């Protein structure tokens, strides 16, 4: 099997362009509908009257980013089934959200999650520091989300990296800025449908190519892909125990993330918010399992051909396995590779739009409103839209910086979540469960967080 670079057909580009056009169209519709996004309540939290089902879809795809859609198949292809025990953490995170976040945040009618920190610790400084950490994390993460699928498709399909970054970034900025949270949520619903259709098409076609589910199972089971590592050794990369517990820690902060709090705030009642989170659980599990099965499908496909493109050096990064596999799988079916392209970048768009809307809310509510409380509602909404543009272009710039840094995107994201997301989640938990904690405790947490970030950076350089 020789290495080939398979270029996209015009039909693939047309389908990809259609997804971007529809997404922008949804933003334009919501910019013109209702009160035309003239109040911050409508722009940032949908007047707190959003419906359960669409917000639940949005909640799912906000966290199922393109990194997740590329990383899970790569994980299953290279390391096997054990990593799937990470999925128990999804149940843990959503349970935590229902039990702690919903009753904590919804009655307060918040727009920014960090408003809680000021109310709880009676300190504007703590609120601003928490918001600063959150904005920094989201902005950096969005840059990685833009970079991940772009570099993979540039490598295996010749799709220009800069074009991927700019097209997806600009599209997300446009519909998020003009349509607000309603545009974000309804485009998320549309993009979720595209993701599901794309995943299904890949699975059906690949199982047909290997000769049915029996061969799919035989190739993976015979190569140890379904074996589970039960070791207690913490130095082993993937075991049942470290995937289970590390996954729970990794997803721990989801309950206190701005995107989660904003969707909780968009619900009319606490009961609706609880239902929204519970309905998202099967959606999370379906997408996670489907993405994992793609990795097993790719392994069975190449096993049947007695060729491993990763081991053979046809691709240099495990994140490129899925794009390489799909381009080969659909090379005689114009349009289907474009469907994969659309589903992959839909995952990027959903995460980006939620991040941009969240940063806008944080910047306005945590850094502008406390100092200019009498600013008019119209000006506040205009500022919120401007903040979407600014943060969007910063994220695009960061994606180009990530190209220079290099390294696996999963490692970059893990470092970001641990060093920036962990301390903020700790603040919310301390505030909720330790009534004697005060602002001095919070200051120490941020000092330790800064030290931990330095340690992580040094470790990555020398290890």
C-alpha cells in the first residue's frame, strides 16, 4: 500500500460551504427576530426562556469539540478499549452539575458564573481573578480547537491550514456576534445533526468495507484492542483505574464552566435546567462511543489490508489517523468526504461559538459592568458583540502560535485544563461547601495555581 495524498472533490467543498452558510444564516435570522438582540438578557441568556431540548443539544456539542472527535478514534486505534472507561466521567460530571451547579447557580439568576464568587466571598478581586483565569483558558482552548482539525486535514488531504482556520473562525465570529446565545444554541442543534450523520456514514461504510461486523470484531479482538488493563501502576498510560479517576477529575470543572452556567441560566426554572442536563447524558455517551468505534473501524480496515499508515510513517501524528482513513474510505464517493469535513468542523464551530459567547459575557459582566453600572442597555449589548469579535480574532492568532509550538493537541489541552481550569473549579467548591473560607483562602489558591502552571511548563520542556 503506497502513501497517497487524496484531494477533495468540488462536491466536498460545496457541502462544507453549505454548512458554514446555514450556520451564518441562523445567526442572521436570530439577529432580526424577536427584539433583535438589543438587550444583554436576550443576547447572552436568551431572556432566560430557552427550551430544554435545543439547549441540551447545545450543551453536548459544546464539549464534544473537534479535538475530542479526532482524539478518541486515535486513542482507540493506538491504545485500545481501556480509555473508554473515561466515559464514566461524563456521568460523574453531569451528576455533579445536577446536584451542585443547578441549585447553586439558577436561583441567583447569573449571567457570568464568576458573579457567584463576588457574592460568596464579598470580593470583586476574587471575581475578577476567577474570570481572568476562565477567559484565558477559553481563549487558548479555542485556538487549539481551531488548529487541531486544520493541521490534520492539511496533512492528509491538502486542505490549506490557513484556510481552515480562517473560514471556521470567521464564520463562528459572524453568527455568534450578530445572533447571540440563540444563534449559538440553534446552530449547535444543526451542527449536532451534521456530526451524527457524519459519524454514522463513516461507521456504516467502514464496516461494509471490512466484510461485516464479524470481521470488524475479529480484527480488533485478535490484535488486543478490546483488552482491558487492570493494573494499579500509575505510570502506565492507560489503565482502568487511571482512566476512571483521571477522567472524573478532568471533567470535574464542566459543572462550573461558563458555558454550562450560561445554559443553566437560559432555562426558565430550576426544573427545566435539571432536565436539560439529564437529557444531555445519552447525547454525550452516543457521540463518545460513536467516535471511539471509528477508531476501531479504522484499525479493522487497515488490519484487513495488512498496513498501518501510522506505523509505516505515512502520517506523523495519531490525530491524523481519522482524516487519512476517511479520505481513503470515501475517495470514490464524492461528497461523503465533505460530509466528514462538515461534521469535524461542526464540532469546532459549536465549541468556538459557545466559547466566544461565554467570553463576551465574562468580559462585559465581570470587567465592564462593575465599573460602569449605569451604562445603557443598548451600549452594553453593542460592547458584548464587539467582545465576540475581539476574542475571536485573538483565538485565530493563538491557533497560528500553536502551529509554532507543536506537540500533540491533547497534551496541550490537558495542560490548559489542569493549570487554569482546576483552580477555578476549586474556588466554586470551596465556596459551596466550606462556609468559613474567605477571600484570603482564594488568594492562596491563585498563588498555588501560578506555581503549578510554572511546574507544568518546566516539566513539558525537560521531560
